[in-house]
C-alpha cells in the first residue's frame, strides 16, 4: 500500500471515529439535558424527532449528492454539520431551549446520515484498490468511538461537568480530527453525474442497480443485521431491566458489553474474512446473533441472558460492513451499489427501533425482539449472495521467478507479504 492510500485509509478511520465519539457524548448527557430543559418524556420524544428527521433527510439525499459532487465534499459537509450540531445542542441546553436542542439534533442527524454513506463508498473503493479488508475496521472505529465517548460522558456526568462545556470540548477535539483527515481524501470518488471520460466521449448511462437481484439480496442481509444492531443500541438496557428484572446500572453494563463485543468483532473480523471468505463469515455472524437473541428472548435467567448479549454483539458486528464490501464489487457503478445498500441499512436503523417500541408497548420487549430474530434467521440463508471470497489482493510480480523444482513453501517475505 502506497503512502497516499495509507493516509487515506487512516483518514477514513477518523471520519468514523468522529460520529462515534459525538453520538455517545450526546446519549450519555441526555438525562442532564432533559433536566436542564425541564422536559417531560413526551416532550423529549418531540426533541428526539429532530434527530430522526435529520437522519432520514441525510440518508435519502446522500446517494444523489455523492453522484453529483463525489464523496469528499459530502463527507466534509456532513462531518462539519455533525460538529456544528454538537455546539448547537450544548448551547440549547445552556439556554434551556428545547427548539435549539431539536435544531442541533436535526443538524447532527443530517450530517451523520449523509456523511457516513459517503465514507462507506470511499472505504469500499479503498478495499478494491488494496485488496485488503477495510470496512469492518472502519465500522470498528465507530464502535470504538462510542465506547470512548460513553466513558468520557459517564465521567463528566459523575463530576457534574456542565453539558455545554463537555459538548463544546468534544466539538473542538473532533474538529481537529476532521481538519487532519480531510486533506487525505481525494476528489471525484463516486461522482458519476456531469463527469466525462478522459477521451471526451459521452458518459455511459448509470445502471439501474436496484434491478440487480443479487444486490437486493445483499440489501436484505444488511437490513437484517442493521436491525439487530439498532435494536440493541436503542432497547437493550430497557430489555434487560423490564424483561429480565435487572437494575438500571446492570442494564447499562450489559449494553456496554454489547458495544465491546461489537468493537472486538469489527477489529478482529478482517482476519476471518481474509481466511474463510465473506459468505461463511456472514453466515456464522448471523447464527451467532440469532443464538444470542434467542437466549435473551426465551431464557428466564438474567445471567444467561446477559452472557448471550455477547453472542448478539459479535454476530451483529460484521453483517453491515461485509455486506457493503460485497455490494461494492457486485457489478459496475460501485458507488451507486454501496449507496443503495447503505441507505437500506441506515433506514433500518431509523425505522426498526421505533417499530419495536410500538410492539414492545403492546406485547413486551422480549416478545418484540422475536421480529429481529426472524430477520436475522433469514440472513443466514441469504449469506451466499455475499460471495464466496473477497476481492483478491493485487499480484506482486518479481524480477526472478522460482525454479521449477524449487520448494513450494516460499517464505512470506520473499513473496512481498
């Protein structure tokens, strides 16, 4: 990997670390912000509606924006909007202004929804250029950001550090990361509208990627695994408290275990993908998530349910990024393909958890999670659509080939690995 590509990969890691740090900073200070606003639960629901609306607009517009301008400006504007959203949320909390906090969450959601799709498209191209596994680690940095940000948020809450200064400091830190990372991202990636080939001929028409049957099957996998991840992010603490009778502190600890399992799975997943291929890894991941979900739903032991969350987290960790990798090399117009399945996944993050809340209100959260289990079980059978193997690494040609009778076990260093 040349130096420019290595810097680009590092920059992409930072582009996912920033929203992870930011969203966990907001989530951990939600009780303090609610108290400063003097808001009821219903009023907080209206405040949170700003995040949902912003995220949906960002997700739905991201594909067209990348096709028109490329990933670099979309990533840049999205990340700046996330950082600005943190500042507005903190200012709104300081002024006890619910409309200001709602506006900040709208900016935050719009920036994340649009920017992350663009980062995934750029990451998929880096995978194809290098033949290395990038997207699972990319999403691992988001998970790492949530763990680190949550730890800092819990510490700030414990010492009663003012919300506005906490979010303001996080905005400064993430702004520094953005300035460092933005320079390493090349222009023109993913741009298809208004671009002309180098020979001056007319640009070919974009393929209708949504008609590709294999791509839709990949979208089904990403829908199921995103739902499994989103359900835990939104409901796991309450699921353990209301469904298994644990105290709130232990429920939060179980969620921390889920986040840690997600982080470990994403950072360690590249080894298994390169060794066994994508389809077996996705199938094993879906089976692990299904096992964890089934035990959480049907086991009456809180200890067993808490331990099963680790299987849930490990299983949910790889489905989303590996499906994006498969979408990227499933056919022509890679950017459009990654954009389509990424939007399916992020819409599942937004629409799924509220739907589960509605079911949980009527039937209980444990019963509601049966819907998630059913989707994950379907993903087990859809796994072959991912593909048997990853993109091959670029071959390295050597000046001197081995003799015909040379030993087949050539040292790794001699192969340039």
